[in-house]
C-alpha cells in the first residue's frame, strides 16, 4: 500500500512539474513566430563583376563582400531583362515584363498588375518604396505610382539621380534633399523600420538606389579612395552623360571609373549602416535582406574586369548576370553558395511562400527560392526566359495608348536630357491581337546547364546558339550542333512561352 502511494505521489509531482513548465500562455508565446521582415535592395546598372567578392581588381565593396561571406551568395542571379525598367517590372510582379508592356526603359507597367506590395498588404505588412521607380511616374495621380502599386509610403524618383537628389514624397511635388543619395535612402529606410516597430507591424521595404548609374558624381572622400587607378586606363575614352549639359560627351575612362567606383563604395557603406541598425536592434535574424543589380555592367564602365560576354543591353551573360545575395540568419544559419539559376521574377513567389499568400491568379514566370534557400543542393528544374521584344513589328505609327499620356508624364528632374527635357515621359500601348510576326527579337532560354540564344545581336554570330554554361561561362563555344535535340526542345518551349506572354500582353490576364 505504501509502495503504491509512493508511486502515485511521484506521478503527481512529475505531472505538476510538467504542467508548470508548459504553461499554455508560455507555450503559445513559444509557438508564435514573428513574421519575417523584407528589405529588398537593388543597385542601378550594377553588374556581376563590380564587387570585391567576385574578384574585381579595383572596386571596394566590404559590406557586400561580408554579406556574400555570411549569407547565401547566388553565383547565377539574373536580372529579368538587360535594361532597367523591364527588370523592375519583373521584380515587382513575378512576371516577364513583356506581359505588361514594359519592353524597354521608360515604358510603364500596367495598373492591373499585382505587386509584391499588394501581397504584403494582404498579409498585414506595412510597405514602402525608396529611390528609383522607373515603371511609371511617381506622382500621386499616376495609376502606376508606388502608391497605386500597393506601397503605403514612398520617397521616389521617376528615373535615376545623383548627389542632392530631387525626390517626391508620397506623390507630392518633388523636393531637393541634400546629401549622398544612397545614405538618404537608407536613412529613410531606418525611419520606416522604427515607425513599423512602434506600430507593431512587419514591414516590406524596397530600396532601389540611383547608384552607380551614369552620369557619375561622388563625395570627395570616396573619390580619394580611387585616386590611384592606373594611368593606363586613360588611353581609352567612354561616352556618357555630361553632368554640366545633360547631353552625351566623351571622357577618359580612368576619370569616369574613379567616379563610378566611388558611387559603388558609397552605396556599399549605406548598406552597412542598414545592417548595423538591424543588428543593434536585434532585427537581423528575422529580416530577409536581398541585394541584386537591375542589369549588367554598362559600356561606360569600360569592362576593366569583365570575364563574361557583352554588357548591359545584351542577353549574353554580361547583360543579365548581376550580384545576388540574401541574408536571413533565422533560416540561412551558415555561409552558402547557391549554384542554381535565379532571377528577379522569383522575388514575388518567394515572398508569397514565406508570408503564406496565394500567388496571383495569372501566369507567373518566377518560382519561389525558399526551397533552394533551405536546401542549396536542391536543383532547379524551371527554366528562365528572356526576350527583347521588337516593338516596331507590333505597334503601328500611331498606337492606342494604354494609359492617358498626361498621366504618363514624370515630374522628378534628372541630369540626363531626353527628348529635349530633363524629366521622363512613359508609354504603354494597347496590344490587340497576337500575330506570327511578333515572335522575333533577341531571346534566350536558360536551364541550370544550357543557354539557348535566338537572334543574338553580337556580330558574326549566325543561326541558333547553345552554350554549356557549366563548362563555358564566357559563352565562347556554340554547341548547338553537338546537342540538336536540346536545341529543338528548348526552341519548342520558347515558342509555347512566347504564346503565353503575347496572350498576357493582350490584357487577357486581367
């Protein structure tokens, strides 16, 4: 009897201790995880080669180098297009930019598109856009402004900007803000983070820097870092915009690169200030921090360290391969290099999966990167498509405007003159009917191993081009004759994809 009572007593004591350690309120607190915050950074005209961690001989990017050594480095991260506006449309929508008529720079997206900010809004996030927009005007009446695309706040420019930028806050009249532009954007980002904390809301912030797009201007201390560039660089000249006239001019390469690299270093330093703020406020672990470029390195950068083919404006690697880094210590617990292909169109599906939101009910070209972040050895099977649409074949001399032209007029001035003025005009046209004549233009399809290029724009290249990127990253050897079945399969897939894109362009998805 005594023995039995002792057993019952031990059981009751054990049960009491178990319940005491698993208080329902405490358990609920432990099980409830904070939503992931998102900060998505993009450099302007910042190609794959212009970072220290990829072996550039001159440019100093200690912060990006540290991110690459501590987070997940995507060695094959691609811009959705070899120019800026289309890539930004892909970044926001998860779709190829041709689906919404954003074919080249200064073509807007369409008001019916669903953006990452709309998804974030639905998930209870506060969202903001800071910096270059370039998929429509930023004024409040624009149907494609950051506000119209779902962002709660914005301090933005229609295009690019230099020191002392003129920006529009929430679509109001533009105002000049004195200072280095990358720091201005990061200071604004930190303020938005603090406001979100006070409101106890998760946040999604898109920061699109104006650097290092030409024309170049930088602070004296940053210029001093590059005063010893080799004199031999001045044997070449490059064509770019004059800061004095806003028109094209030719300048010695060494002088241009001193300014360009100084802009990159200033941007890098501003990113460091953001990371420090996250770390000091114990927010780094649960923040998904991305950095990438919007297209390859431009010709004005002189190709001083290029080991890949061509540059901005081309579908060869030099036009679309960009730096790509993700830091997210709660999930990426050790430094990793991901060899899978990834593209700016993957950002929306990634955010959708992390925030447990359904994808928009329309064709989405990107895929979620979350499985590959959790398991870098997992191999991507979905291809990436690129297409420089031939607008001349698709639109007559006087095409029908998709958006009232008055609403497509930008307000934020910039140095570079275009069409006789220092502001930008955007356009987007109605596309009524798919035609067999509209499938042309330079285009490419990429898998983890192969890249098919059709109608490539490099001189002396004829016929179909197939490159084995695993063994020929410089795209020197066309292996189309060696793998005819691969070429046929990829061409058929390209044709089917183009049909889907043109169907979207007619407005069928809306």
